[in-house]
């Protein structure tokens, strides 16, 4: 071990002790994860129904976007692992080499078709129109075959590496409960809000419908490489107030934790709502929830019909429009109608 300094002589005793081998191994094995973190101490948001729909589309199509081919690659990998369960490492080499040679021939054929298509397009005669269509059709089929073969080769090589890792005596497992190929996180989303207030505005953007106050809000989502994931949501305290103008109601506080002053009932001083969900890899394209846990304190709900209809029109404007269109027309205002 060597120490580099730009000052005077440094003795060996003044230098910090080196890291232990276990710590070095743990630090080197950790990999970077694609993480999105949003933390804000105080947030105040005012949105109309159209702005809410726009923000929801951005979250679903940008922040929570998942690659379309990830699902197909995961299913291909699981299928390949099941196929090669009773196959030795030496027997996997032959199909891998055969598939690589087949992909090389397919790529060579693809380049030849692209060259033929370029020559046909350069000629520019009508007599070669049928030949051009035939080449384009075969070109598309060759590209599809090359893409499917690449996915199969990637899954086969990955299964081969895992099989060789399991058969290696230097990486034998010492704990039965710990798998050497355990799922690893590939993406993490974290949202932290110390104090937030969301005001639901009417279409004009001037009058409020309701206000939602949140404290100590946190949401964590972890996606693993086998298409599984975990969700955790915690909320310290919340209040929902009725702010519809020109409406006389004794229920100004719509939703809040039930905490009567006479009984001093406090279920949990830190968390009012906790939701935990664990998703398993998809089976035939169907989502499977392995574990769902919801912990919530007793609630006090004071909801009026006017506020319910207004909030429903805010969050589901399309459903409200369809309900109005399918409703029977009212002809009582038409002249001469009885």
C-alpha cells in the first residue's frame, strides 16, 4: 500500500487503516441504479382539470415509462432458463455457436437485400416494381428474423453465464436462503414532500373546489431486472377541505384522521397511511401482486353530494361528458311541449 501526499513526510501511523476485504468487496459489487429523486420541503400546487390530465400523462408516459421490449426479453430469459435446467455447461456451447452462425448468415443476407434494393431504386424503371416489392417484403422478414434471433441469443448467453456461475465451486452458496442470482434493482423512483398543499381549481382557474394538505409524504418505487417491483407509500398527516363557493355546509373539513378532542385518540403519531405492495414478474402478460398491505388510521369522512359530483367531474371529465351525452334530453323548455 502506498500513500501520496503533497506536503511533508507522512508517517505510517498517521494514515487511516485500510478497508477490510469484506468492505472492499461490498463496495466494488454495488452498481449504479437509474434513480429519479424529487424532494421538496414546501410545495403548493393549483391545478384545473385539464392541467391535472396533462400532468398525469407526463408522469405515465415519461417518468414511469418502461421499455416495450423489456417484458419480451424477461419472458424469453425465463423460458430459456427452464429449457436449460437439465443441460450441462458443455452442452450449451453448441447451440450458442450454431445460433451465432445463423445470425451471421442472416445479417449477410440482410446486407445483400439492401444492396439489391438500392440497385432497383436507382434504376427507376416501372418494370422492376414487382421485383422491388418482393425485395422489400423479404427485407422486412429478414429484419424480423434477425431481431428475434438476437433476443434468443441474448437470453441463451445470459442463461449460459448463470449456469456457469452456479456450477463454479468458488461461488458456491453458503446460505440456502440467499441466491447468487437474486434480482437486482435497475430503476428507483423517490418522491419526498415535507409539506404540500394541492388546490383543485375550477375551469376558470379562479375559484377553488377543494384543498388537500399533506405532511411527511414519501413514495418509493423499485424496479428489478426480472420485471418485479416494490412500492411503498407513507403519509404523516392529511386534511381535505371543502372550498366550493356559495355553498352553505357545516362540513368544511371533508376528510381527516379521526381524533376527537374528548378521547384524545392517537393511533399513530408519525404515520396516518402506509401502503406497501410487491409485484412479481408478469405471467403471460398478466400482472401478479405478491403482497399488498394497507395500514390506515381511523378516518372522519364528511362528504356532500355537491362536492362529490364536482370532484368526479374534475378527475373524470370524460366520464362526466359521456354521462351527459347518454342522458335523456330535457324538452320541458321547448315551446308547446306538455
